[in-house]
């Protein structure tokens, strides 16, 4: 499923970003998602990805899993191998009480923040 979220208005940057999500076993298990080109449905090229500081730089990184998943505790792929995250980020750990809205709100918060600086 493809969904999008609005981004902070920046010169020479898109006003929204599109994500492709896999909802296998949702909501019991977290979804996993990646940034995609809305025209082709393919992974968004690195030069068109959101860049910035702090959490934006971490969540949208491309040097992990080749950008095929979001580096975020809500992401099903990212949580694997990060046993410390439930302790260090308990408020960001997926539970069956979460919905895709929680994830989209989190992503929008990042893309609407001062941490998002350009593509």
C-alpha cells in the first residue's frame, strides 16, 4: 500500500513524500516501509530522499538495508536486531494498539521539523 505525508515547505524540495508499506500481520506486527517514487513505485533514489540532522538523518538513512526500510522502532524490519530499543525508546515500540496513523504522524513530525533541511 502506498501512502504519503506532507513535508515542511523547502525550496527545491517536494511538499510530500510517498511511502510503500507492507502490512503483513498488521496490527499484531508492525508494518515496514520505505520511501518510493510516486510515478514508478520504485525505491526513491538517494538524491531525492529527505535529508537533515538528528532523527531525520537516522530514520531516512540509505546506508542501512539499502533504504528498503525505515530505521525507526515502529518499523518491523528495523526492530529486528535492536534489542535495546524497547528500553531506550519505549514510547516508539509498536504494539497492536498502534495504527498506521501513529506511524504517519511520526513521519510527518520528522518531515515537518527543523531537522528536515533538504533533499
